[in-house]
């Protein structure tokens, strides 16, 4: 089983930036980020294809967040700019064990990280 470890979370002020990292212990294909705010359901944030040539973003983060990957390091990143208080949540890294035709925006990935907290003060 592949293990995913997130890092880079923390407490920041509105308008600030953070970069989350997720390192995988084994081979993965498409990767994604989800988040879960207090009292809310887990929601899709961003996804990236195996080669990094395709990306998908939730409307709430489009234009502010950027997902990228470094396959040599087996790591996916989420650059978060212009952070808002509504971005406060536990962020989860996800990855697939097989290739998919298109990017998946539902929480059906094969591997999941333990989650990392991002808090944005206003």
C-alpha cells in the first residue's frame, strides 16, 4: 500500500500564501487535493494527471490555487495564494493506483493522506 504524507500547513492571515506538499512512498498516477472544513463535508479542491499536463480546480479556488507535481520526487504540491478565511480546513492528499481516462473530482481515490490543517485568520 502507498502511503501519502502531507506537509506545509499552518496558520496564516487572509491574503497570505501557503504551499502544501504531499510525498508518496510508492508509484501513483493521478493525484488530487480535497479539504474538509469544520461542520462541512469533504470537498474537491484540485487534481492533476500523471504527466502533469491536465489539471482541474474547484470554482472556489480557481485562479488562486495551483496544483503541480514532481515525479522524480513522487510529490504533488498545492500552491495557495490570496487565502481567505473560507479556505480554513483540513486538507487531504489523494492518489490513484491506476491510470484514468479523465480527472476524478469525487473522493474515490485509492490512497489518502492523514490530512493537514490550514487556518486562515481574517
